[in-house]
């Protein structure tokens, strides 16, 4: 029981009380249900990797968004994390492709451009007919550094814009509501 609570507490947003409630709930379920939950956790972990084109989470070598020929092929929206793709998809405003960086440049944490999927992004943009790259990155210090760095790299190849955040500095894209995000996307502007 203590081990189960400890494991549950490692999940984001789960404090000691919630972990205890979840553990008690799980123990009350029929064994078949618990088995199914454990199986689902393991299989998700084993089968979901990242798309070889955009690095969004995917069970297939190339994700559903990249494979969708109905989506706009000439626009790439750059985000730091797969959670941001999910947030932007919820707005239903954006119909282009994505590129997930896998984090932000953060010298303090020892994360440089080489640890992110930036080279792959530059290759995509330079080799394909990309009309616009939209940088949709959180307005934090790391986000600004990353936005400026990528902007400079991509400007020789295409038009580069950034979304206009109505959010305060440090605001998180993932937690922005759909309307705010859609407005931020609509109000995007050319990078300096
Ligand atoms: Zn993809």
C-alpha cells in the first residue's frame, strides 16, 4: 500500500491525499480492472514513441498529423512539448503541421540547442517548401532564448512568426484556455 501511494505521488498534480484516495480506490476495484490498468500503463509506455518527422508522441513511426494530407503542408508550428500540440489541437484553429523541440534552451540546466530537435527542424524547413514557421513557445526566459535562437536560424529560409501571448511572462501555453490560444495564434507577428 505504501509503495503504491509513493508511486502515485510521483505523478504530476498528485499530492499525498490524492495518492491515498487513488490507492484505496484501486484496491477496491476487481482484480481484472487493476490488471487492465497496469496493462494499459505498460503498453502505452512500450508502444508510444515519437514521430520521426515532427517528434510528437506517436505509436506509429510517422504520427497522424504528419500523415494527414488534408492538413496544410506549408506551415510548421514549433512547440517545446507534445502537451502544447494537444493544447493547440483543442483550439481547432490551426491546420498546419508541428515540430516538437523536446524542451527549451536552458544554460542553467545544461540544455543547449544540441539536446533539442533543432537541427531536424532546420533540415525540414530548408528542404521543404515551407511558407511560414510559427513559434508557439511559452513566454519565459528559456522560451525567449529559444524563440530568438530558432528565429535567427530559420529566417534565411522562410517567414518566421511568433504567437502573440495575451499571457503574462512565465504564462504557460499548456494551461491557456482555447480562446486565449486561438487569439494568440491569430495575432501572431513577424519575428524581429
Ligand atoms: Zn509527426
